[in-house]
C-alpha cells in the first residue's frame, strides 16, 4: 500500500553528538499524522542510533556481497544483522561520484531484498537529459535496468525516490507539476511492466531541494507520496516542518 514517507538523508554530515541530538529532536516531536519518518545516517552511527531511536534508521549504502576481501565496505548482511530495516540504493551521488552503474545497482537491489532490507531506489535525470527532453526515457531506463527484473511481489516492497540530479543540493526544486508528471510516468511504466495493482501499491517520493517552503505544494500532488530530504533534514525544525506539511 502507498505510504506517506518523509526520509532524511544526512549524507556525510554531523559529529556523534550532533547526530544524537538531531535524532532525539526529531524522535521527540513527531506529529501524529501517519507519516513514516526515516533518518538515513552515516554508517558509523547506524548501530548507536538504531539502539536508541524511536524513528526508523536507514543505511545510506551497503555492499552486495555478504563477506569477503572488500576493505572499507559494509555488507548488507552486516547492516541487517544490527537491526537496520531500510537502505538507499542508486542515489545520484553514488552513481556519479562513485561510478555505480545500473548492473551494480541491480546487484545491490537483489542483495537488499534477499536480506529483507526495504530499498529506497533513487532515480532521476541530469540537467542535460532534461534540456534534451530525454528525462522520461532516462528514468525509464534506470528502472528497466536495475528494477524491472524483479517479480511483482518484490517490486512492491521497493520505494522509489525520484530525484532530478539538477535539483539535488542546488536550491533548485522541480515544480510540483514537473515532479508530479514524472511520478505519474513512473507509475505508468510500473503498471505497464507489472500491473495497475502493483503500480498503485508503490510509494514514489520526491527528492531535490525539498524544504519547508515547498514541501506542502509537492506533497499535495496526486502522485507524490513524500520526500527524501538532504540539506533540510539536518535541521530538526525544518525537517519537522516538512513532516508536518502533509
Ligand atoms: P537535497 O538532497 O534535499 O539537499 O537537495 C536530496 C538528496 O540528495 O537526497
């Protein structure tokens, strides 16, 4: 079933004390409005926050092999083992700064589902794609290459985050209409590949400079089920306002 979701992506920010404070400030002030709230935190804080948090803590990354000679990596199995339930896959920073390609993202998605981690699969076009009017094709191709091998049941446990690359961390947001149009498109290709029931069951959230000032107009759109929030998730006041704007 489509859920309302507001998820913070802390990226590589905050020291330990700040991480605890931010988690507490949000946990202690969650409005009762049926929104599922997550914080995707740096891996060094996963275990600590998982133990104390009353809101969901997710991992920003995980390696698909269970164990082995992969110096510096943390496996999805290890993440699951400490009680984490959710993971980001395909974030544009992983795609563009760390060279994660569609085949690797497919492997990560399979590993996450195998370990019963709820994947937030991120997709989105670059500015160039949009200027060349290739944005629908790009997003379709990302879904096709990394997700559409899944069976319908597995697909229903994936949350899709549409994050246009040109809007991430830039202050520039897709208009509610632009975002809604893409979310509707994403749902239509899922319906075509699977069926309408599957398309209607999947939450599609928006990310890219989502902030208190624009959250409510985005969340009012028919096909937008919430947000993946970067910069504004680092301030409890802003993040709580975004949650409240549903
Ligand atoms: P932003 O980041 O809200 O700072 O644009 C969103 C994201 O990268 O998930």
